[in-house]
């Protein structure tokens, strides 16, 4: 069971938490939906109210047109988050979600004067660094599907379902285009603490690439590596959630 905000279709809440004194907004990776964070709602401590971002073109928003540009997504996301900020807030984003979360936090700071309590960026190099991997969003369908298999982020049963993939492919391509064509948007440095996380076996995104996030905040910075590959957020989920909760406790003291 979940609930959507009455004033926004961008945010999904999987567990109402009336005792929370902090709101955590979570951004999915390319091709992901808000549902990837469903299990987090039961694992986070009771002082944290978690809302997941649902991008257009999927799940409850499947009839809405998706966007292939990060710059087009950030303003409406920031507006939706602003309407949901009635207490201290933090943001977590993985891979494409890391840059969406980062740009949204910058927009909230610069346009609305709202400062995050903490930003967690995961599985993505510093936003000013050039992309090294070849783009895949424009590949023929068979090659694109093969690349998805190699990334190991899409369940095999979905990849092997032709009807399901025909539904998912358009927004999968758009997500990858958005992530692969992203350039750092104009804006200043953050003032909030930033934590950069990565998988120990995620070869393209190593410690140096994660440490580059340090340039984008005047606040405290930390970096942590977790066991697993690019999708360590699945294999090391419990450790990741525990670490986020602990860092939020420390940053708010």
C-alpha cells in the first residue's frame, strides 16, 4: 500500500510515519521507479519519513510523457519537493538519481532558500567530471537489451518478457539519454553535508570519482565504499540504510 501526495504526483510514500522529525526524499536510478525504495520504509528508524520520487512515464505516471533531459526534470521536481518540505529534509539518489537529487537540492537552496540537512549521492562520479563509458541509449534494441543485461540492474524475468520490455523500453532509453547527455547545470555550491557512496566492485565509479563530489559543497564531505557492484544498493541494502540513518543522526547534532 502506498499514498501519493494530493498536491503532487511526483512523490510516493509507502508508510505513514507521524512521529518523524525528518523527511528523506529518494531518487531512483535510470529505469527505476519509486517502488525500488518500498522496503526502505520498514527499515528506516521511526524519526525518518521516506518519500520516493516517481518520474513521468512509469508506474502511476505511465501515461505521462517521459523526459530525456535532466534540465527539464529538475524545476518540477524542486517545486514538488518544496511543497512537501515542512520539516528538515535530506536527499538520497543512486546513479541517475544522484544527479537529479543533487540538482534538485541546489535548486531548492538557490531558488527557495531551503537547505538540505544532508545529501547522499550514490553510484555516480562528481557531476563536473566527463563521462568515460560509451553511451548506449541510441543502440539498436538487441544491443541495448544486451547492455541492460550486463548492467545487472533490471531483473532477468523482466528482460525475458518481450511484452513487458516493449512497455518499458521507451522510458528506459529516455532515462539513459538523460543520464548520458547530462552536463552540470549552472549554479553554486551547496552548504549541506554531502556523502558519496559507491560499490567496491563498481569499476567505472571508484573512490577518485566519488571524491570529486567534495568540490560541490562548502559543508562536510565523506565517502564510503560498500561491498558489491554498481547495484550494491540492492545487495548491501541493510548496511546502506543503517549507514544513512547513522549519518543523518550525526549531521543533525
